[in-house]
C-alpha cells in the first residue's frame, strides 16, 4: 500500500508515492489504520518531502510515467 502525493518543479508536476510500511517504520508503529494515514503523512511530511526532493535531484525516477517512489530503505540512508 502507498500514499500518493505530488511535487511541483516549476510548472511540472511530479507524481510521488511513499509506502505505508515506510511511514510506519519512521514512526515506530506496527501498522497504522487506514483512517490515520493522512494525519500520519502530515506529521512526517517534512521528512518525506526532503527525501523525495533528494531522489528527484539525483534523477532517481521510476515507472512510466516517471515518478518518485519512497521506501523504508530511503529513510535509512543518509541524504
């Protein structure tokens, strides 16, 4: 499961997603309820955006159309 969000680069919209397991790991919870995901995302938003921007700047895009996918491992490595 993922939470979808977008980043804006000038006039270009970049599709992004973060795995719910990554958010749970960041907060140290086993599994947040579906109804709690939006609030969880907002609490973690700054860290998520910094990580997404780092992957965007490094051109680490995936899929078609190309976008950013954040996983637990992305928050374990130093950026």
